[in-house]
C-alpha cells in the first residue's frame, strides 16, 4: 500500500507543471500572461490575441526575413497562431496563453528545419 501511494504521488502532475506537449515544443512556443476581465468571453479574447499576434509576426518577419528563416515575404493570419493544449486558461485574475506560430503553406525557408513553425527566438 505504501509503494502504491508513493508511485501515485511521484506520477502526479500539478496544474503549473509543463505538459508533455509544452516540453516537446519548447523551442517553438512562446507565452503571455495578460490581465483578464471576467466580463469578456474567453473565445473573444483568444481571437483578438491571435489576430494581433499574426499582424505583429507578419510585419516583423517581412522586415527580418533572415531571423524568421524565410526567403520571401509572407502573410500570417490568425489561423497560423495555435494555442497549446489546455490554453488559453484563466489563472486567478490573469489569462495564461501558450502558443506557437505555423508557417504559411507558401513560406519557403532559408534553412531546413524540423517543424514548419517559427522559432521561439522570433516569438520572444
């Protein structure tokens, strides 16, 4: 019984622990913590966030193609911003967002990369 209890405690994951997906995609993800207004629906805030991030990334990557590892200008849309499993989520009075940005289909990369995602250094 003691061994079983120990194994259950050792295997337990806590709310603040990174998920397997977060660990596997660490080099390709970023995050933000924003103040959260309880009157605003979570889906509306997520949609506004995706639109804002995609606009920022489009502007940044078109001006810094080498850093974004792209050969020519591309347009990122809200559909290219993906939240990790379990995000966005409310934590006390703030909204925790963990996301990644997928390269558009017409994006040509300068160097071969493992995944069709923007690197963490671009999202920082």
